[in-house]
C-alpha cells in the first residue's frame, strides 16, 4: 500500500497545490454548469441538431485554435499572470451570457459567440495551469498531481451537469450563467495570492512567433509526444459524439428534459472519476498502447449501447462505462506528454495535447452532428462507435510509446563559446560545424547515434541539420546545423536534458585521436546582409555578453 509521501493523494499535502486544487474544482464546476445552460438554451433557440452540437464546438474550438499560442505565452511569461487573465476572460463571457439571457435576446449565433469567448479563457488557462503543476509539487509526485487534477475536472463533470440541470430546470439559463461566473472567483483569489517562485532566465524571452515555432519544432522532433498527440486527436474525434449529442440523446432517445440531461452528464462524470482513480492501476498493469486499445474498444461498446437503448438506466450505465474509459484514456495521453517534455517547453507540449483533444472533440462534435441531422441520431452514434473500435488499428503507424518517470533537466549551464567577432542578440544565422574522426568499422553505429543526435538538436532549436563524410578522408565526419540568431543558439545549447547530454557524449566517444572534436561556430552572411558603412545604424548594437561557467560543449 503506497505511503503518504508517494500515494495518490500525496500532492494534497502541499499547501499551494491543495488550495489550487480546491479552487479549480469550483472553476471546473462553473464551466460545466455554464455548458448545460448554453446547450439547453440552444434547444429552445434552434431545432437543428447541428446548432445544438455547435455549442460544444464553440466551447472547445478556441482550445484547439489558441492553445499553442497560450502555451508559448505560459512558457515565456509568468504563468500565474496568464492564468489570471484567462479567468477574467471566461468570467466576462459568462457574465455576458447572463445579461443576454436576462434581456431575453433570442440570438443563437450570439450564444455561440459568447461560448467561444468562455472557451478562449479556457484556452489561455489550461496550458498555464497544467504546466504550473510542476512548480507546485516535487517531481516524484507529479504523476499523482496530474491524476488529481483529472479527478478535480471529473468530479466537476459528475456533479456540475447535475447541478446545472437542476439550476436550469428551476431558474433557467440565466441562473446557470450567473453561477458559473461566481464560481470563477475562488481560483482568481488563490492565484492572486500565490507567491510563485520562478528562476529568472539570463536571456530575454523569445518572441511569441519564435516561441510558437519552437514548440511546434519540439513536438515534431519528439517521437513520444508526436505519436501520443496523433492518437489523442483520433480518439477525441471518434469519441466526441457523446459530448456533442448528449442533449439530443436525453431528449430524443430517452424522452427527457433538462433534468435528465444533467443526470446523464452526471453519469458520464461518475464514470470519469472511476477512470481517474484507476488510471494508475491501468498504467501499472499494461503498456500505454494496450491501455489505449482497451479504453477505445470499451468506449465503442458503450456508444453502441447508448445508440440502441431507450432505457434511462441502461443508457446511464453505458455512460458511466464510457466516462471511465474516456478519462483513463485521456489521462494516459496526458501523463505520457508531461513525462516526455522538459520544463522549458512544458506548457507548449501540454497545449499541443490539449489542442489535439479540443480539435478532436470539436471536429468530431460537428461531424457527428451533421451526420445525425442527415441520417438520424442512432446511425451517427453507431458510426462513432465503429470509429472507436477500429481506431486501435492505427497502432501500426501511430503507436503510443512507453515513457519512463519523466525527463531530468540539468542545472549546469554550458559555458558560452569564445567570441571575438562583435555580435548582437539578433546576429545570425549561426552555423555550427562539429568534426569527428571515427573508425570506419564503427561508421554504421556512429551514423545510427547521430540520427538520435539530429532529433535532439532539432527539437531544441536547430534547423538545417546534416551529417557528411569526407570522400578523401573517410574517417572524417562533419555534423552541421543552424540556429536563427545568436540568442537562439545560446538557448539551444542549454536546453538539452540530462539524457540528451549523455547522448551527445556517446557521439563524442566515437571520436578517436589525441585531439578533441573540432567545433566551429560561424556567422552566416547572406547576400545583402552586411552593413558596408560604419555609419549605417544598427538597431541591436549592444553586445551579447557571455556568461562564464565551468562546462564545455557544442
């Protein structure tokens, strides 16, 4: 039996995390209460199944569109301040929905627009919130903290819809929107009082555009994260039918109203709690890939039951099963991403995962809604079930990888290289060439290691990587890559994790001879880039001063 220091509730012993967790529970409750009110109001504003499904799309689509930029902002600036701005944005959206309802304005597209605004706040909040968990708890309990955040979200999913359904049934959508707005206040207060300790960087933050590109580059060149996000998108799209069509399931298949809709969402949420509490056991018993396969097939079977059932209890049991499998599957994906990313890019990789979930649910919700309008609700659900059951076949090409206990960052900063040429932070491109002398009998092994080095260099900020062998001197190999600017190069050389440093050391071990590997760092001068007159103004005329440390490297 796990002790309190490593058990599933260990993170709650940390005061900051405990306060955040309780406050976030209210925030999540508010989001689900608002979603129930908006979806039910839409059934009165429009008879179209597509319009009802678009409520879910409007709430989730901003996460898909804005998460990457939000993750970049959370990695560049104070995550606490980003989260505060996000919560205020969602509160404004919820308050506006309440005012529109109070004024009895019957405008379905305005309702979707304000839901989109609430979703925008959510898109800003989630990457900053998720990445800050690593700052609130020690690394050894991070997986438990991720699981607890999932439990908070799913406790809200269990009780929020039921509460929302009761509120809507008793007082209408106006009361649900006002309640949601008030439920954002506790997390605002806790975040405002949080004294976040951040390690100041010796370099200024990247620009937003460059930070977004860095995040994309890291995901694309990190196979564990890339594969996980790919499968997340597929499962989110295939399984998005339940979230999008549940109001119609409650009304058309079960013949109920707002109260039944809330109860069905509550059944889904109860299943989600079961899944969150058991995800640790699932990960301990099976590999991530097998876990995802089991969850996908289970979800597909549950959706078949929902499509064919007209019995409230049978549908409720199927939704409990679906919720447990959905949450367990998504938490396997979440933990895999968080344990595969270093802290400098944690928010961006987490945002990529969240964008994949949101994009899948949004696109799936729209697609299943259109199919339901054209061919019927039951046929749309059966098609969704088939997609879920068949999705494990993708493991041949997109396999969820096995991850360890997380990446380990090194606190040792590499010494800045010797510089005799005046450089500014924006000087570039910087070209790096590293020459190795390798025994020809070990050339194949060296080449295989260098392919791993390539991924490391590229995901940390390099581009244009190549490896070449001298045709006149077969022992001589030259690794070459670029960085956009001098500051980008300084960031790139200090981003590798401990495992990546060890990988680079393995490559150097192939070098033979008394002389060390030769490293050349050059400033590339494209045509037209040189200031031929000293009087030509240079907007970045300050030197990029080196910071001396006792570590050497490329």
